[in-house]
């Protein structure tokens, strides 16, 4: 039996807070993603009581989503994929000695994002479900393509073409392996290790972690990680100033969370891009508003992603897929009948999210100074140590040395890309969203067979998405000409 | 990340059209290869669900993006800049540059750690060798005692943290695995 008040039981609060603190540390470590943390917890949670497992997982989920911002801001390596926009907007400020303010703003924005996510989760359930249910394969595929296109536009600066190339190469990389519709092996060169495809965790760690290591060590006089990060608590007026971005990013985070497969990574990229357009600012020069857009969106995304997971049993994101699996181990099947079969569970989850949010906020401020000390070590000492984390992070998911070799290969490739002016972010997003785009586009084509144009024209949401994709490309070309 | 791109682009903006010229040629060749490969893939349920459909679409787009990059490079005098760079190029001078030397060292040491050490000897020992050698080369201020201590202790701490707290395996056998076997 579950209830809202049960989530505030002192023991469960302690468990949830421990989860949030561990999640922050986990998320801060380059390459150790929220998905990996949640996936590892599936097995671990089996030995826990159901209430304890849910509280702990919600704590880790909330903590690790924020944790990515710490290393993204201080050492220019995002701890999690969704922290890339925070890195873009926050690291230039950290180099100027404002790392503390960036982190303080990130924490506050994350907390606000979580509150907005919880509020919207509770109040907008029927309305958002209506919209999400209109997304069929065709719309999901278009959404994936748009995610890659917009990240290409916003990360490549003056050369959006290079961003799109990077994203499209990422999509192609994701197609390696046995495809799921006919079981045909694509681009595997007969290698058995590639049958299941190229896992995105080694790719992410290689492209972000190893590339940074190769690049930063090769620079005899690189940037200096600031020893003093300035004040941490952001002034209240700062948050008030960005209220429009907070509301906009909350909706972006929630909506992308509701759409199955679109996790916090899509949320932050979209929120960041939309934020740049609305404010007419270039966040990548260092801007707290960019940090707010990114952090509010990825935390609001938690509430959004839990919505289809709890009510439909369809994971809104990869970490919520692990959450569903963990509850399944405890005999809880999520779906439309959840309120009948597990009375009070929804309210227990709402309570757990509130506790996790408060715990994340307090733990994050407590963990900033130790984190700064950790990441303020001499660069020549820190980066080889980060290599060890990259090794463990790549190895952990499948326990295969091949994944470490992949990470090295992608690290080298990322280093070359950086030297030749190609942004790395779109490629990572392409690798993550590639399979989603492939399967959904082919499913849609199968449904549309016979009258493709007629079917496309009969789907208004799809038409809007096509126009958005086209506008993204046109605006990129226009920006280049400007 | 973009900042890093900018950091790389600014001092040698004039070299970028030449780099773009080479990149575009490689990209177009790669795309043509994928187009041909995709066309050779079977179509068991017709073209609409063919495994090669999406690779064909993506590689065709990539080819045209490569064409765009080539045009932009030619407009920015990419070919003449490439020829100038080629004439001025000297392998010994390039390798002698401090940045290139440091890059080569870190890449070679990391490759040795990943491909030769990991999985063959326990993680802690493999990491000790890697850390001691990289810190010796790059962290001159550290002093040998600090380097030895850090290189020896840190892999043990990390291995213990991940094996015991996070229950995550490390590549190759860990000393803690030996310990567990011995205690059993």
C-alpha cells in the first residue's frame, strides 16, 4: 500500500537523500550517465523493499541529472549528455572565475525545473497525454531528425553545415549493427562485437572525455581551471530576471519528456536553441540564461518522462525505462490501470520526487566545494585520472574491452573533428537518436506505402514538424550568410 | 565545446578552407561508399522497410553537405591555400613542435594502456603503469615521490569505490577480486 505521506517517512527521506548525493557525484563524473546509474540500480534494487527502491531510484535520478552540470562547468567535460548546453553556456563564465555562480544558478534552476516538472506532471496529465498520443512513428522520426538538426545549428557557430555533417555522421554511426525490423546486419564488417550496434556510452565518453584529454594535454598553455569560483548562491533577482526562460524551458522539458524516447538530452538542446532565438543572445559566449534554459529543461524532463511511464507503461526516456524495469522486478506493472492495481503509487512517486528535489538542492550546495577542490587539481594530474574514470565508465555497461577500444577510436576521431572545426555535440546526439529515427521512419514508410504524400499531408502534427525542420535548416543557412 | 572549437579556429582561420577542402573530398567519398553499400542491401518487405533506406537517405544528404562544404572551401581559396601549405610542409618540423609532441605522447601512452595493458594484467597494476608514465611526462612539478604515491594509491581507491560501493566491474581482474577469492 502506498500513500503521499509515506514518502516523507524519515528512513525513506534518508534513503532518498543518500541517493540524491550519490547521484550528484555519479553524474559529475565524466561519462557516468543517469541512464547507467539507473540501469545499475535495476539489479541492486531487487534486494530492497519496494518503497526503499522507489525512493532511492528517484533520488539518484534527480541527483545525477543535475550532477552533469558540475564537470561541464568546471572542466569542460559534461558528466551527462544533457549537460552539453550547460557546458556551452557555463564553461566560458567559469574560466572568468564565475564558476560558483554558474553552479549556484544551475542548482537553483534544477530545483525550479524539478518543481515545475512535478507541478505540471500532476496538473497537466490529461492535456499532455492528448498531445503525446498524436505522435506516431512519423512524428517521432521527424522529432529525432529535428533534434539533430537543431543541435547542429546551435553548436557549430558560424558553420552550421559542419554541425549538420557531424549530426548526420552520428545518425549513420547509430545504424551499425543488426537492425530490428528484418534482423539484417548493417556495416558490421563481420565483426560480432558490432552486431548489437555501437553503444552510445563509449561513444559519448570517447567524444567528450578522451577528446578533451587529448586536446587539453597537447596545449602547453591551456585554460586554467579556476581555483576560486566566486560566490555560489545566485541572487534571487537573477532568477526573477529569467522567469520567461524558466517557464518556456519547463514546458520544453516536460513536453520532450512526455514524448517517448526523447530524454533530457533532447530537452536541453531544444530549450537552449529556443532560448537563444527568443532572447536573441548567443549563450555560448557564456551566459547564465543559457544555463537556466538547460538546467530547468533537463530537470523538468524528469517529471515529463515519468508521465507516460507511470500512466501508459511507455518509458519517456532511457532512465525511466530502467525505472519501469526495477518496478517490474517488484511485481508492479505500470500502465493505465495503475491507480486501481497499485492505489496510491502515483502519489507516493509525487512525494518521492518532492523529497528528492529538496535533497538534491541541499546536497548540491554541500557538494560544490569538494567538487571544485576535486576538479581544481593541476590539469596534468587531473586528466590522466579522468582517463581511469573514462575506462571504468565505458567498461561498466557491457563489461567488454571492445567498448574501451571504441572509446579510444571515438576519442581520436573527436580530436580530429575538433582540430578541423567540426562540433562534437551533434554527432553524439545523432548516435543516441539514430536508431529511433531509423526504426520510426521505416515503420512510417511501411504504413504510408502506396500513398506516401497523401499520408504525410493528412498528419497536421507531422506537417508542423516538417516545417520546423526546414526552418531550422533555412535559419542556419541564413545565419551563415549574415 | 563550441568554445573549444573557437579556441582552435581563431589562430588559424586561414587554414580552415584548406582543411575543409580535404574534409569535403573525404566526406563525399565516404558518402558514395555508403550509398553503394545501402543500394546493395536486401529489400525483403519492399523499399519502404528496407534496411538500406535510411542509410541511403542519410548518406545522400551527407554527400550534398560535402558538396556544400567543397563549394564553400573553393570560394574561400581552399585549393590555393592547400597548395601553399603543402609546399611549406616539413614532416620533421611538424613532429618537432611541442604541441604535436605532447599530442603524440598522450595518444601513444593511452593506446598502450588500453590495447596492451588493460585486460592482461590487473586493473590496478595497469593503471599504475599508465599513471606513473603520463604523470612523469606531463606533471613535472609533481616530483617522483608524489607521482609514485598517486599512481599506486589512486587505482586502488577507484577500484574499491567502484567494485564495492557502485558494484561496477573494472577491466581485467581487480586485486579486490583476488581478495574475495582468497577470503572464500
